[in-house]
């Protein structure tokens, strides 16, 4: 995740709160080391697709 691009829409947090956290301004950060469990891969890809600033990087296959 590129925090410089995040503008605080918090869509990622709304879709996958298990992987993202937000501050008081809605700016997102990745929870933990950024590893996406297999069970959350589909939701993570949905968060990537819904970020208007393209701040979330694609997960590795």
C-alpha cells in the first residue's frame, strides 16, 4: 500500500477490515506485514479494484 496515494476514502477498510486499519481521517494502513491469507484473497482483490487512487498494490500469486 502506498500511503502517499491514499486520500482517506476507507473503501479498503470497509471491504476487508481484517487487512486494513484507518486513522481518524480515514487514511488506511495495512494490518500486520501485508501477508494476505488465502481465505481473504478474493476480498483483497476487491479492495484493490475499489481503491480510487490505486494506492493498494496487487497481491502476488
